[in-house]
């Protein structure tokens, strides 16, 4: 939030949910890179995506994670796919869950989209495994 603005309850909830899903390191990095230009966008996604959608009780974070990865893969948003695959360490979505979601992507959004997302997921898993082994 801008210094002059008082955070709303939805923003506070969104920030807590965003941290729970993406991790403090990611959120701190995003916040430190925020400028006056993208501050309104950061507030929007924190309130709308994280404070509203991801905070709804009907689905678990695991379920939202699986659906989000499938949608991002179908749309070809590679950086976001990688970010959300990494976030599965916090959401409880398993590698099997991601694999199943990407099979759906192959049928409903196309083999090339799934193939690209599978490559990205494999790279992220390798990085996560290396970090865990270190």
C-alpha cells in the first residue's frame, strides 16, 4: 500500500494469503521492486486475487493451486507457471496433482501448452530438489 493509504482488511488478508502461498521471500522481493507505476497493480492483485479469490473457503489452497497451474499453462504464462509450481511447496499440491492437471491441459488446451508447462515444472522440481539437498 502507498504510505498515505491505510491498508484495507481485504489487503491485509490478501497479503497474508499471498505470503502463505508464495512465501515471504517472493512477496518481499515483489514489494521491494514495486514503484509508483505498478503500486496500483500490486494493490489490485493483493486485494482481488489473494484477499478475495485465494482466501475464499470453498476450495483449499491445494485445489486452487492445481487449477491455477492448469489455467496458466493453458494460457502460456511460463513465468507464472514456474512461480505457482514452486508455490506447491506451501499449498500441498503434489507433483502427481500437477502432472494430472497438465494432462488435462494437453487435452483441453493443446499438447504444445502442456508440453511447455511440463518442461517448466520439471525444471522447477529440479531446482527445488537441489535446494532441499543443500
